[in-house]
C-alpha cells in the first residue's frame, strides 16, 4: 500500500515533467500566435503540412495542459487535506485507482457516471 505522501511526491515530479514538456513544445514556436483565424491567406491547400504539424502540437499542448491541471488540482487537494477523496461524492477513492492514477479526483463510480453523462450529451 502506497502512502499518500509518496503519491504527493509522484505528483510533484509529474508536474515538473509536464511543465518541462510544455516549455519545450512552446519553445518550438508559438502555435497560438501563429494561428490567424480568418486570415486572407487562409487557403486550405497552402501550407497544409505545416498546419497539421501545428494542429498536432496544439493537441499535444492541450493534453499536457489538461494533465497539468489535474495534477495541480490533486496537489491542491493534498494541501487542503482532501486528497484521496472523491470530488463528487466525498467518499474515499479506491487505493488501487490512486496508485494507478495519483491525480484521480473522482472515485470509480463517479468517474463511470461522468463518462456516461459525457457520452449521452454528445
Ligand atoms: Zn465519487
């Protein structure tokens, strides 16, 4: 059984790694600054490869930012003394789940419920 302080260390390390990756990606260029919506040069054929590279990078940055948000949220919960408890129902999150995903903020049941609702909304 992993102590929550160990998970806290894992989360802190995870956060540092995510920040580093984001910095590297951002150093490659400023996707948001380069992206001109509705620009007069907005023809799809031109620079399509470049655009898709940019898209991929944007998606990656977005994913990293989402992960970073989750990790930061978990760290905040740790500091608030609510780490390991479900955001939704307040019940303790399964230990095995926390070991697999230290940044998990929902218990399995609420997570499943959320997935169901998201699916239904589409
Ligand atoms: Zn729950």
